[in-house]
């Protein structure tokens, strides 16, 4: 299970056996899919929700940030347990 929260005004995530400090950018990138757990957020929708309308077509920036977030949260990023890529569509946060 994945938890994310603020502790002493610092964004953190917690997975079994691991707590990780998140930048505010990574926290927001995790928060938006968490509000739509289990649903695919498209490559156009997700950057707009996280960073604003001017980032609507920033697919590369989104991919890089999701990849970095996966490396920070996943035990084995090659076999994700929390953040899933839906190829050609977008990203999905695992629903429990």
C-alpha cells in the first residue's frame, strides 16, 4: 500500500518498509492520480492538472517526472506496484 502525506511541512511517501521525502512537484504529481485512483489519466490531462494549461503538450517532461517518481517509490521500477503506464494513453495509480 502507498501512503503520502505531510510531516513537519515536508511532503513524504511511505510504502511498506520505506519512507521517502518528496519534492512539492513529485507530491503534486502523486496527488492528482490519487484523487482518481484506478482511472487512467491521459498524457494531456495529467500535466494540466499538475502544472497548468501551459504544460498540456509536455509529454517528455511528464515521462521524466513519472519515471523519477517511480524510481523513488517502487521497490523494483521495472515491475511497478503503484504507478502504471498505460501505453498510448497515460498513467494510472493502483486501486486497492
